[in-house]
């Protein structure tokens, strides 16, 4: 490659021009202006682009009009507003690629009841936790599966990249795991007999049980990996703002109100209630 040559005079003039651009008229630097206009380092200033799921009711899902709604969606919009951002755009993704899409800058945040684990923290940062719950095995009424022990030798569906997959790999070692991109596809496989059962979140399981006449075979506590908002590494200002907004939403009762709306009758994790109301959390009843 040919090396370019510059005359000394040109370099001096260019340097002087650059210095004037940075200091002239007492104005702020472009970098400072950029930081002021976009303090959270968002892809588009004033807008938070969110990677989510369109079929994870009641957490995140698309309604009949194609608009995203659910507990996580309403909570995140409330938290974002507290951080000074009213425009939040949700886009559906396969869960298996969601964290990578946040990490590589395609989205500002991932919101989909994403459990915080050490493995995932190698890829992204997380807000403080805002949800903890149970994992559930659902199956057909005539499958013969009555509890987790009944999964031995069976074909169990899991959504790739989820906590359920990680738990099943570790604990259901005699079960044949079948991986799916989303819950809807897995439930279809249960109904057509391609798999014997599906392992998913407790709240989502309740909806599928009602819709498809399935039954719950096991509810397993999962309080060691609470859900958090996924954020690209290095966005410390955004993380701090989300953590502050979450704390406010919990303490003023907003979190509780949304939980009661989206999870009626479900056990309520006490650690997210206003401090004056915190009590022991009961196990779910079938």
C-alpha cells in the first residue's frame, strides 16, 4: 500500500482548525453535546429499542393488533418513563438470539422475563432483578407423566437458551430434550405427539393448560435466577437509570399493581413489594 505524505504546513493548519472547532466561541465539544443529547448511549436518542418475545404471555406478547403488551412490557415502559424516555419500541426475536442482539448493539435492552445467570452475564449486563417464580412441566392428560420423575426416558420440549433448558440439562439427565425456538411451536409438538411434555415458565404454562386442555405435572421453584432487563455491557448510565426506576416502581406500589393485573391469584415474591408490605412468599397452588 502506498504511504501518503503530508507537508508540515498542512499538518499545522489542520491541527489549528481542529483546535478552533473544539474551543471556538466557548461552545461545548461535539462529544459533550452528544452525551447531553443521548446520556444513555441509545441507538436512537430519545428512543429505547427493545428485543422481546411475541408469544410469552403474560410477560411479553403481541396482541391481536400486533402491539406488545404484558407484565414485562408495562413495567419496562413505566421504568423507562421514570428514566425520562417515553418512546419505547418492542421487536420480537427468537429467545436463542435475543441476548446476542442486545450485546452487539442491534437493541438497547432485552425484556422478556430473562433470568439473570452468571453465564448470561458474560454476554450482557443486567438491571436489578424484578421477578422470580416457578418452572412447570405440562403434558397431555393421557401421557402418564405425574411428576418430574416421570420424565425419565420421555421427550421433553424446552425453548432453546432459556432457564428451563439449563435446568433440564442439569437435572433431567435421563430425559430426551427436544429444543424449540418458542413455546407455541413446542406446545404444538405436545399436542401432535412429537414430544411427551414441555418445560416452561409457570405463568405461561397456566395459559397453555387452559387453551389446550393440558395438565401441569410439576411446579419447580426457581428463585435463584430472577428476571432482569438485559443491557449491553458498558452502558452504566442506562443500567443505573433502570435500577433507579425499578426501585421506585416497587416502592410506590406500581410493581404490585401490575403483578396483580397480569398474575391474578399467583404467589407474589415479597422482595419486590413496598418494604412495609414484605412477607413470606407462598408456593403456588395447582
